[in-house]
C-alpha cells in the first residue's frame, strides 16, 4: 500500500478493512500480472486505489472492474461465469439477468 492508499485505508470502517485490503491487493496484483511483472515489481509503487476505473502503468492503460461494462445480455458462457463470480450472486439470479 502506498502512502495515499494507506491514508484512505485508515478512514475505512474497521468492519470493512479486511475486504478493502483484499480488493486493493487484487487490483494491484492483476495490473502487475497483466504487465508481465508479477511481484518482481513492488506493489507499493503502483497506485490503483479502490475507485479508479483505469490505471496508467508502464505506458499502458489498464481498465479495472471491466466486467462492470460488459452488457448484461451476453451469449458467451465464459462471460456469464465471470459475471457470476464477480457479482457473487446465486445462480438463479444470474440466470434471470442473462
């Protein structure tokens, strides 16, 4: 966590901190893996925050939470499965949406 993220994290209610820490870590890890660096690069050097839609890193732009922008009506089974995991819904709710 970089200094800016740590300051924001301190303001998060205690009951949400574990989840928010995992969200931040997941965002950082995803960008670093996508950039082909993995944890060979210090995650503290990468600011993703929690609300940013995209991150500039290594001359490229990485879109975070891209599934938020996937149309709800899709035919691709993979996208349906990803949406289900992402939204943490039960299967019946997913089937109603799709």
